[in-house]
C-alpha cells in the first residue's frame, strides 16, 4: 500500500544518499589519510634510527600514550574531567545524545549508573525538545499572524479597530489566510544559521579555532552528531571562564533545540516529496491498481502543485458528516477526517492547519474515537509533535 511504498522509497533514497556520501568522503579524505600514514611511518623509522630505539619498544610506548589519551591524560594542562563542572558537561552531552566521547566512565559502578541515568535522561530531554518545538511553532504562528494583520491594515483591507479572537465574522481575508510551513522552515533555518554564526565567533575568539572549524563544531554539536574531534571548554583556564561556560551552555542548548525543530519540519516536507514521487509512479495499466490510485488521489494531503490545481474548489469549513465513510469534511486544506482519525499521520496539510488555528486563536479540541487505542497517535520522537499538529476536532 502507500505507507509501505513510502517506507521502501525512503529506504532506497537513504541507501543511495549514504552511498553517495561515502563515495564523496572517500574521494576527499582517503588521499589525505594515505599521505598522513606515509609521513607517520617515515617519522617513526627516522626516530627509531636516530635514537637507536627498536620499533617494537617504540610502538609499545605509543600504545601506552594512546591509552593515556583515552583516559584524559594530556601533555598540556587541561581542566579536570570529573570535577562538578566537568561532570555536568558530561551528563549534558549524555542526555542530549551528543556524546563527544572525550570523557567516559572508567569504573563498573559508573558504567552501570550511566545506563540507568541515560535511559530516563535521554527520554526526558527528547520530550523537552518536542515541547520546545510546540512552543516555537505557536510563537511563529502568532508572529506571522500579527505581521499579516499589520499588512492588511496598511492596505485598508482590515478595520483599524479589529481585535484578534476565536471568531472573525466578516473578515474574509483573515479567515482564508494560513501561515506557510515553508515560511516556518525558513525562519527556523535563518535562526539556526544566525545562532551558529554567533557561537562560532565566540569559539574562534576563545578557543583559538579558525571560523570554519568553529562552524563545523557548531553543526556537529547542535545536530547531536558529536564526533568529539573538537570539544569546547576543555582547557584548564580561560579569560572570564564562568561567563564563557555559561555562554557555551546556552549556545549548545538553544542550538540543539533549534536544529531539532528544524529537522522535524524538514522531515514533513521530505514526506510530501515522497508522496509526490509515489504519485508519479502510480500504475495505471492494471484496473485494480488504477482503482487504488484513484482512491488515493482523493486523499487530501497537500503535495507540490496541489494548491494550483485546487484553488478554484469551494471550501466549507463547517461541514460535518455522520461517519468517516460518508463524504469528506472540507476545510482550507481539504483534509480527510477519516485519514486523520485513522492514521494520524504528520503531513504538510496537518502542519498548515495547526499553524492556521494557532494564529487565529481557535481552541484545540480532542476527538474521541472509540476505535483508537493508546498507540493510535503514534510513538517515537514525532508522536508529541503529531498530537500537537494534527487536527483531531470533529466539532468544526
């Protein structure tokens, strides 16, 4: 069916994306790695010959040095890894799933406690990220609504004494208006870039990295990839150390929240692209497939180009039906009530509907469906956002 087709198509695209990335990185980094290995072998042999040290003894010494590095021992003085600020930095990277790897528990008790601690800590942090996504979407919706009202007042299409409320009779320009999910994605992207640029300027000045390395560190950290090749706030002392640690914490927290929200919004757009690709691949030869594609074509998910094809359709925002199988509830996005209550899938149309309702001040009611169980709204990282964005009200 369509869900399986979307899943398989996404799996194939991800596999192709991984293969392409592996090819590019292999071409870029492999020559540098081979050249570095050649230089290291030459240096090792020269050192062994000049100081009359056998290669096995020298390699044994280097293995001990690698073990010391893994334990956090450095030639230059570094900050203590397990004092309270260092331990707080460690648990922050654990619960946010960044996991730099520069600090790891060495005792058995520490490793066991980390498993229990990370289980609840990671779950709570992911919940925090989802709640942040809810708040930022509501904030952006209200801001875009206010900007739209201001634009209408300037053009004379809105009365000067108009006040925002749940009901807006006679103001057709506001009833038909809805914030665009692409604008939300653009705003989140601009905010993430601005935040990364400001954080990179701080890291360049304090850590001594070049600006490109600082941008690289910001993306790796904010996206929770966390390679650990660059880690901030690791020197023994800094100028204005307390202020820098606080700024580092704020930048990482806001950066992770913003990038997480951006990833979730981008994933909705990616899903719509997959729906569009599946629609292009529909089989029209077999009558059975053609019948199925015709039924799927009536589903009210917004796909690229759908707005141009549907701009002349009459909308009835208050239409109701006695059952999910009779007719279709018409709204500004042509959302199928049966589809929403049955599968509750996150889509571009659902996000636009929630943005519109949040901006217009409509109350969010919950539809009670006896056929649904506790897992019908979905599980996983997108479940909370799904419940927030999906329109489940059957009263309007």
